């Protein structure tokens, strides 16, 4: 599977999924490999789509965080009309304009806010990296669910095949015993025993078919398919891959180091530690003064020149600097610093704890993979041996040296061997997928 290294790769799959096609068979029955399923999920899965929206929303937060360090340009204006009888002149016979207006532009740039400006720029970058890491985590988790659902569907289909084959074997045994009964060579009891064996196997086949229906529904839901309302329980998915035990070797110490370097959960938490540290800088800025530069241009109508006319305006530039300093703010800043310190300690503890959890996840996934690998290896020849045992039981029964019970036992053993084989193959494939997710095999090293 290709490494999911950047956001562009997560969003860059261009597989054309015709989910809006009115012909359901055209997109439901198309060949679907594991890679196709993953690509489809990247485009349509609701969890991934919501994560993309969250990522876009975080961009707005980044812009807001940077705003404190950027200049502010403000425009203002006002027009006022006053009843002439309500205006008092400065001297007898003098008059004031009853119409007034003013307008102006002002540019304000903070040049020092106790470290808050630099912290804002760094916090914006940390927020961006944290949001991307959280998005990557969501995508990786969702793709693992898709892979497991795909493998579960394959397993369910194989279980149907196994139980159908078992029913066929038992049905043949029933027919053989019925022929023997008709020939008078076996008692009625043999036929009854064969009928019971067939009846006992049918519920397993029914349950397998139900598991297959459920598995396909789960997979379709993860793929973001909007199923036609007239489609009943049988979703016609056409899965092209098979359960395969491809060799996979893992060095546990190296896998743990890789997980600690690549898991995006840790990347997000490291950025949270950085944000918490910057929050302390922001909190302590309350102890320090702030300095701002400003420049502007103003227009307003003349008030005292004669004749007084509305279009007689006065205009001009202004510039300057301003300083403010809260000498005592009622311990507000002190309280913010205490809170920020505690949040930083919490973030650091969270990072350490999550690192231990990820290491545990790698060790657990590795152990499960070793178990699945050993179980699969132990079943390498069991199915072949069970089939041979059934042939020998049938031969002995035909020769008169065996019993019907030997045949039924051999048929049951063959069914169990087939079931165990496909379960072992499924468990190996699923365990490998979980191990790859645990060590971050599909992710680039974290920054």
C-alpha cells in the first residue's frame, strides 16, 4: 500500500467512483480490489469527509491566530444633521454648521506585546501541523476499518463455500445410506443418522450467508455507498482480491521506534505541547507593556471658517506611537500563568502516556500477528490430511471394514479443517493490517 505522506496524497486519489449513477449494477458490481476500496473510501467515506471539513475549519483558526501579528487598517466616517435651533453660537450673532461630517483611515501596527506577536506566528504553524496530523490519524484509522471490512467479507464468502461443500458431502452420504437401505445392507438407523447430520449442518450454512450479507452492508457503508432503496439484502459487491498469506517480517524494536517516529497521534500531541508552551508566553505578556505605531489620514468639514459650507473640508495626516501597561490587573495575569503552566504539564504527560500506549499497541499487534502466523503455519497440511482421511473412511466403509460413524466423523473433521484454514488466513491478513497501522507503516516520518 502506498505511503500516505502528505495531505495532498490523502486527497490526491483520482479514482472515478460513479456513486450517482442511476444504474446501480454499473457501480455496485464493478470489480473492487482492496486498493479500489481504499480509494473509494478516501473520496466518499463520511468520517474522512468530515475530517476534511475539520481540516478546512482549522485553516480559519490559523488565520485568526496570525491576525494579532498583522497590521490593522480601519476606516470610519460619520454624518450628522442637527436642528439649527438646537445649536448655540460662541458669540452673539455667530452661527455653527448644523451639518457635520468626518472620515478617516488609520493603520495600526503592534510592534511589541510582551512576546505575544512571535508566539502567535509560531502558534499558527503549530495549529496547522496539529490539524494535519489529526486528519491523517482519522484517515489511517478509517482505512484500516475498510481493509478489515473487506477481509471480513472475503471470510464470510469463504465460509459459505465451506458449509455448502459440507452440506453436499453430507447429502451424498445420506443418498448413499438410502441406497444401501433400499438394498437391505444397512439399517434405518444409518439413514436417520445421515439425515440428522445434514439437518445439523444447514443452520451453519444459513448463519454463514447472514454473516456475508452483514459484512457486505458494513463494507458498503464504509465506502460511502448510497444503496438503492429497492435493493434487498443481497448487495452485489464484486470483490476481486483474495485472502493471501504474503510473507511479512517485523523487527519489534525497530517497529516500536518507527511507530514513535511516524504515528500522527504523537505528532498532534507534540504540537499540543508546543501550543501549551506558547500559551505561557501569551499569559506572561500581561506583565509587560504593549507598543503600537499608528498612522492615519482624516477629513472633516470646517467648523469656524466663513462662510460655513458643508463642502469646505479640512484634511491631513497624523502619525504616532502609543504605549500601554497594566501595572496591576487584580492578579488576572498571574492566574492565567498558573493555568497555562498546568496545561503544559498536562500536555506533556499526555504525550508520554500516549507514547506508552502506542508502544503497547505495537507489542500487542506484534504478538497477535505472531500468533496468527503460527496458527496459519500449523494448518498448512491439515485440510489435505482431513480430505485423505475422508477418502480412507469411505474406502473402508465400502470394503466393509469401516462404519458410517467413521465417515461422518471424517466429514466433520474436513469441514472443521477448512473452516480453521480460512479463519487462520483471515486472522493473519487482519493481524498484519493492524500491525502495519500500529507501527505507522503507511505514514511518513513525523516532523
